[in-house]
C-alpha cells in the first residue's frame, strides 16, 4: 500500500514528502517485508510526463514512494505549510539519500542497473563502502534494447537483490518498470536517473548552494547543453500548456 500522498499545488500531481531518516525507515520496512516496491521522484520533467502519458501516470499513481526531487516541486509543496522543520529537508534527489543506505536495516543485496560499464563498476565499489558487508552487483545499461532488457530481467532473478537502483534515464527507466515490473523478482526498485554516474564521479554534481537556490538547471545546462537544453528551456512551456488545458477542460 502506498504511503500517504499529498497534492502539489498548481502542478496537480501527488507526492510522498519524506526526509532522509523517514525514507531510511520506509526502506527498512520494505526490506523486512520482502515484497515488490517502487521509489520514484517528482521534478518538472516527471510532472510533464505524468500529465501527458497515461502509462507514466499509472506507474506514479501505483508507486509506493514519490519523493520531492526538483526544487520547483518542493517549493510549491512548501506552500501548503505541511513541512515539519525546514522545507529543504524534504528535497530528496537520489544523491541526497544514497549515502544513507548504510542505515537501512537488513539491507544485504543491492543491484545497480544502468550507465556505462566503467561508471557502473565504480558505483558498485562506492556502494560497497556505503553499505559495508552488502553484496552489490552491477549490470551496465548502455545501448539498451529489447534483448538487453530480457537479459536484465534474467540477471535480476539470478541476483535476487533486495534493492535495485535503476539508472536508465527518464523516461526509459520508468517505461521499463511499467512494462516489466511484474516479470522481475520481489525487490525495492528505485528510479535514480543519472545518479549512478554521479555516485561514480563520472558526472559532476552541482554545488549544494545552487541546489538550495533552485539553480541546478543552470549547472546542468552549462555542462551538458545539448542533453538538457530542451528539458530546461522548452519543456516548461509544454507543462504550462498541459496545465492550462486541464483547467480549461474543467471549467467548460
């Protein structure tokens, strides 16, 4: 059963506002239960996809945890006044909670799915130091296709992990979970985007002061202009169009 959801004003989507200790407690409970769970995150990109793609929306609605990832999503939720303490404590991008995995009770088997071979291997090494004694296995996701997807499902069945970091980029990772979750072994499946490369040190993180100001988009645009230009400069207009269309339909 999903945790209590809260509506994000203006954006018309729901999320599960948690701080790092709260998420650690939930992950510990999920590990103890041993059932299939999903952990996703909401930023403006995911909100746009949720409002425009039925399959994407269904996955988010069924997810057990939907973290507040992007700064605009966090700020809009902060307007509800439901935060206990600083609102920024509720912003949980993947790299905010990965270092706390060592506090998750009973976590002994982790799978890392995604990124290139070198980044995947380095992320596995980093996780072995974060969660001492855990068995951490990795499978790169570069060149993802149907055959590799079948291989990944079979690999997960062999590994029998308790927690899986799925870092194939949005929306591919969500599409894979949407169509194959029922074929995968019971585990906690976390959609982590580019966090595998970030954890491995292959992708430089924005300074935390930029994150607190909601300016990480400028950092990403500076470092990877071709990759993120549309998401940063074009997609917000698509989101505004989608929101306006929904309001017009309700008022007609």
